[in-house]
């Protein structure tokens, strides 16, 4: 009689394990099971699961023992089945890994593998084999992740035969898609409030629109539900969501305003004056604005602090976009340049001349490797930001551009919207899709919706939403953005994003360099030379040890003598390297001008002067159309070294009149020359100039106060020092205290205002100068033209041009170059080209 107790327990697991391979179960059994237990699993495999000696009830009389044995046998059977089930799952996983699509694996490989059979070096062969195996494993893992974690696949429109997708109309696409997708295409006609700017939240769930006439509204566009509508009765140029849909910022006529989702005004940011464009950096909680005068401002929305204010000094800017890879802001200017900005630097991180006219629109791809710019010159260019070079271009007068998550490029030109596929990688001949807005509509702003195949277009007649198959990312990461976010999840995400907020100092062109030690070029060269010297030293030691010593007669072949001989060979091999090291560590002699890397013409001039042929050098010096600091230094040093100290000082005064910046060579030359003849005033003036140029204006002021006799030169040196260091109030005070101002004094003040961006004051100073006896020279006109070019004030520049023609300074190369630069930066390319042709003639 078989034991009956464990039968019901075993029957409970039969349905769950009926698909398990019985051979695997058998492998994990401890032996043969009881007959009844074997029959409960599979009657055909009873004999395979029975033990060699079956347990019969007639042999066991103790009922308690019978129960224990039955329980033990049941547990053994259940454990074996569970182990078999786990092994079967592992085998299925291995089979799934083998069944990964090879096309997906190939997509992540770096290219063809290295053919190792042709490599003879065993060490290199082994290293390459390990790397190739690692590349293959990484590609297979990436393909597996795509297969299991990215189940949704983005689709594109496909044409049959000779059809083209660009001929497909929105009506046809809406008719063929499902009901929910068809509701995503709509038109909102608001002819009295446009043109409109649009923006989506990071999840793409909410959309905000803002009309130029002051109409603002937020909507959950998927449900066609209006959340808020507001009329501010003021010009609105741009609108941006902040960290979520609860707050948004608007660029209005005078200031930037922040509103909540109910339309209540939360803040008026009066530091952001005359804004044109807005951008929000979500990882850093920074709101950035660019004014119509070219002033870029950053403000932390979590603390309310102003982080940075940068004067671009490039005039009006109508294009601003954030690079999603590194949070660097790109600005498109009227002179055709695109500059990259960070709140950590007052100068641009990079500057690129992209167009021969004002930049109208720009966009960055999701990875931050490509940039698209459009200009008034009728060109649309694609740039590789890793090399800062153009890849290819198209011809169109684009007003707005945008790049989707999948790399589709949307271009708005007039009332036509074109969508280009694969346009960032290679130049395309035909667009992917075309859409023509209603008659009279002009595209103002374009924006792809995240995680949706939708493009929103803000135009002069309202808002249009069109379907663009394949534009949105089909798989979303809830840690980045969740389109189905609940209230609780939104709160938790807001707290996490504040805790994980990045500091503004983390914004740079290459974020991978954060935490690395940046060395200057000279330090890098020094480290490389030290490593090379150490390698040479090791090679010399090895060569000295490997010298084969001759076997000598008895008594001369002792081990001590052989060791001493080896040491002598090592020292002999190291001696040249040690001597070179000692020579390099000696202090360098005073560097001459001829030791510098100079052009051929300047080399000949410097050679004449240093060899004492001053007459020939003076002829060349006078014939120079434009004298730089090297030519002045060479001529003054030639006079001083040949004992003509007075002529050297006279030439030094002429140099100061031309506003050429002094360097270390000049101070090393002029100070000993002044000491030879006891010219203390010149010594003090030179020291003042040095202190002022180095930024220590306090020491320069102390020297100026101790001077018993103050000449016009000493006054001008102090004014120039304060102006160059940005202390314009002190410079103006000294300028007014001067007994008599000469043309150099006026030029110094005009140049100081121009360099510090105070163009209006520079123009006012120039007008005051014309009322005095001081006559403007070429330096005056060059400084005032530079001021007009920085702020792109064309009318004032044209007035200056008339005065230059009346004064006869047009033939001066510096003035004519300044005129061409002024017209080019003010956007008048025709006049700049005309002047350039006159200069060449």
C-alpha cells in the first residue's frame, strides 16, 4: 500500500509544472520517488523517479515514521520541479539572447572588426582581441536593451512607386490615422492677436501660446481643454514654460513677467528690460533673456538671484536657443555671427561667422552635435559643433526652424512649412513633408511636441497643429519626462529636481571636462619634455648596462672591477642628458625682439636696428603704413642701445600719442634710458603706465600725486589707465581737472567709453570735442566708428562718414577699415562692399 498523505499537496503543483522538461526534473532529484508521487507528476515517467529500493508500507509499521517519509519525498519532488523550472527559464533567456536581431547589433558596432591574423605582435594582437570582444559585447547589450526596454518603434511615411511623401497632404494623413491621432491635428484661428509664439512642457502634455497683441493661454491640447486664458494688453514677444506647467514666463514690452497656471502675476523681473527672446534651463533652474540692445541676463528661478549679466556688444539679437547637451546658449546676431554663452564668462565661449547678414533662426539637435542656422542672406546651414565647421546648406529664407527628438528638421518660410528627414547628416534633395498655411498667414514660431508626432506652428492668423509621422520619440523615460504624470508624481519630481539642481559653474562647451585639471600650453609642453627626458634617461641606463665587457687576464677580471666598469658606462651614457638638463635649468638671458617669431619684413627691419644701421631702419620705419608695438620697440631700443637716449624718449612720446599698448620689452628699454639722463618725469610716466596697464591704478595714482610737475603726457597716462580698467568716473574727473585737453585726451575718453559699451556717451564726447580747438584725427574717427559698430547705430555712423569725407581722412587705412566694419555690423552690406572696392582701388 502506498502512502496517501502527500498526494493532494503534489497534485496542487501539477498544473504549474506540467510544461517542465522531465529530464531536467530527473537530474535534480535525489533518487527514486514513491510510486504515488511519481504517478501524480507523470504516470509514464514513474519508473524513472522511483528509488532503487522502494519504500513499502508493510516494511514500515510505525505510522509516525511513515508520515515523515511521505513529507520528505514530497519536498524532494517539489524542489526538483522548481529547479527544473528555473533551469528551463535560463535556457529560454539564452535562446532569446541568441535570437537578437543581427541588424540591431550591427547598428551599434563601430565598423568592420580588425583582421587579427595579419598582426605579428602577440601583445598587440591580444589587446586588440580583447577590445574587439568588448565592442561586440557592448553592441549586443545595446541591441538587447533596444529590444526589451524600447518596445515601441517610430514609423515614417512611406510612398509607393513613384509617389513622394512631400505630396501627401494633412487631410490625407488625418483620414488614414486612428481616431485619437486625428484629434491632434487642428487649427485655431485668432487673426486679431498674432503672430503667436508656442512652447510645450518637457512631457508634451501642456502647450502655452502667446500672441503679439497680448493674448496668452494654456491648454491640455490632447484633451482639447483650455486651462487658462489671459489678456495682458501689452506686447508679448516670447513665452516659455518653467520647470513644469504650473509657471510660465513672458517677454513683454518692458520687462519679463512670471505667471502661474491660473493667470495670476507672480513676479515682475525688472532687471530683464526690453526682452526679445527667452530660454529656460531646466537642469539649472535658470531663466535667460536677451534684450533688444544685446544684453544677456541669467536669473535663478529657485532663489530669485541674478546670476549674470553679459553685454554682447553685438547689437540686436532675434535668435536664441539652448543646446540641450551642455546648456550653453546660442545667440544669432545682426552681423551674421552666432555666439555661444555661459553665465560664467563675460565673453562668448565661441564665435562663428555663419551668414552674410542677420541671423533669423537657429536650433540644436538633441545630442548637441549639430546646429542649424538661417539668415537673411537666403541660406540655411547645418553645422558640426564638434569641429565648428559647416556640413552642408540649403537655399531658403527661413523665419523659424526646429529639430525634433528623432532628428527631423522643420523650416518655416512665409506661409510654407517644410519638414526634412535625415537633413542633418546628409544633404537632401526633396523634403519629407510640406504644409501650406491658410492664405495670408506668416510663420512666426515652430515647435515639435515631445513624445508625439506633432508640430505646432505659431503664425499671424493663430495656431496650427500638424501631424508629422516619425518626429517624436516613441519610448519615454519617466525619470526624464512622464506624459502621464499624476499630481503626486509631479510633486516628487519637483523636489528631486531641486535637490539635483546643477550649479551655473557646470555650464561649459564640453561637460566631460568638469573636474579635470586644465593646464596652460607651456605647462603641457614642460610635462611632455620631462617625460621624454625620463624615457631617454631610462634608455641610456639600459644601454650602459647592456655593454658587453671584454674578458681580461687574471687579476684584471675581478667582479668589483667589472661592476665599476659597468657603472662608468652608465654614467657616460647619462652625461649628455644631465648636461642638457642643467643647461635648461639655468636662468634665461634677457630675450631680444629678434628672438620672437616675426614676419619676414619685420625681421629685416629689426635686424637693421639691432646691428646699428639706424638710418636704413628709420627709412623702413617711416614707410610703414601701420606701426605696431614690435616696430616701435625695435626703433626705440635701437636708439637707446646706440646712446641716442633723447631720440629714444622723443620716439616714446610719439608712441604714446598713437595709443599703442606697451609691453615688457618697452619697459625694459625705456626705464634704463630715462635713468641715464636723469629724466625722472619720463620714468614716473612709464611706471604709471605700467601700473595702469596691469590694473593697479591705485599705485599709479600715488605716483601721479607725488609728481611735482604734471605734463599733458602724465595726465593722459592716468586717464588712459582708468579708462582701460573700466573706472570711467575717475577718468572723467581727471579729464575735467586737466588744465588743457589735447586731442589725445579727447581720444582717450572716446575710446574708453566705446570699449566699455557706453556708445551714447562716446558720441556726446565726440560732439563736445568738435566745439573745442582740438581737431579730430584718424584715431578719433577709428574710436567713434568702433562705438557705432558695436551698437549697430547706422544713422550716427553715416554722420561720422560725412565728417570723415570732409576732413580728408578716408585715405587712412585704419579709418577706412573702421568704416567697412561699421557698415557690415550695422547690416548695410552693400555699402560695406562698395567701400571695400574703393579701398582696393
